[in-house]
């Protein structure tokens, strides 16, 4: 069973480069005592990535991007390539966030193409999946997740899964203050784990599966204590050094 804990902050479209620099400097210091106990990453906007990499060099805080295009280069206005991210020292990349699916036409097929591009450039994908409130209330959560997992991870090998994180983010819990109860989240994480094992055998047991959706310092311990919840993808609570640090510390019982 995967028991590596990985907590990543998704800053979304927040923080100018100067603000990002200040937050990275604060996190570098506040998270230093947790080195070796937990994997932590921050995912700023494209304009702050190089600064974040520079500030966090040599620290235990890793840097991720929020998107990657599947092509190596070309006429794709507004997109960014794996080579560009790799060159500046980015390690992770969020793929298929529900906001991308909802507002920018992301599908399981484009998620799959982006994952393959990330792996090609030795970037580690954080692949987001999750059901809407309508889907949960309609009792189809598991079939929605099954489709997202199998579609998103089509043609991906068991060996590749060592570099892929899954972030389960119920859409109704993102930025709403509504959190899945730890038991509800665990039940869904167990289903995701079962699906990953069906697809990848023993390697499926080793995949880090994060929970995302209004995780905060007050509930990170309870959520991450659950057997199949291996960390979190954090939105709002990742935007301040004190709340993100407290969330990480509580999450690992430090
Ligand atoms: C997210 O968008 O990945 C997220 C989990 O946001 P929040 O923590 O604000 O709900």
C-alpha cells in the first residue's frame, strides 16, 4: 500500500511573480523542518515558475506547473510545452483539473495526451479526477471516475505509474468549503485504488492518491489518516504560508 504522503498547492490564477517569490521564501523556511517526512510541492502560474524554482532550489519544496500541451512546439497560442517546463527545472504538472475540464474543454483524451507529453519530458503528472454534485446525487460517482481513470490513463504502463499521482477532487467540494467526510472520501479512494490495481497490478497499490476539495489545517489530519488517502491537492489553503504549513504539519501529525 502506498504510504508516501504528498501534498501539493495549486495556486490557480493567483499571485504575481513578486507575491509568488515572497510565498516561496516563506514556505522554504516554514517547511524545512519537515524534510524527509513528506513530499511537498507548489504549483504557481507560468510567469512565476522560474522564480519559484530559483527560490526553492536546494529546499524540500518542489515546483509544479498547472498545465502542459501535448505538442513539442507549434501554433498553439496560450499553451506551454514539456520542453519549456523541463528546461526551467519544473518537476510536477497538474493535468485535467476540473476547472480545465469545466471552462477549457479538457476531456479524458486531452488529459491522456498531456500525461504522455509530461512523461516524455520527465515531468511528473498530478492527474485530477472527480464527479460533479449532480453525478454524486445521481449515484454514478464510481462510473464517472472509472471512465476518467481508464480514459486518462489509456496506454500508460505500470512502470509509468511510479511517476504519476492521482488527485481525487469531488467538484462539489472545490472552493466551496464543503469537504467530503473522511469516510466518504476513503470509500471513493478505495474504489480508485481498486481500479488502479485492476489496471496496473501491484503498481496500482503504490500510486499516491491525493484528496482535494476544501482541505484545510482543521481537517487534513483526519483525511490523510485514512488508509487510501495519501495526501492532498490544495487550493485556497495553499495561498498563505501559515495555513499551508499548518495543513501539511497536521496532515502528517508533525
Ligand atoms: C483545487 O482546486 O485543487 C482545490 C482542491 O481547491 P480548494 O482546496 O480551494 O477546494
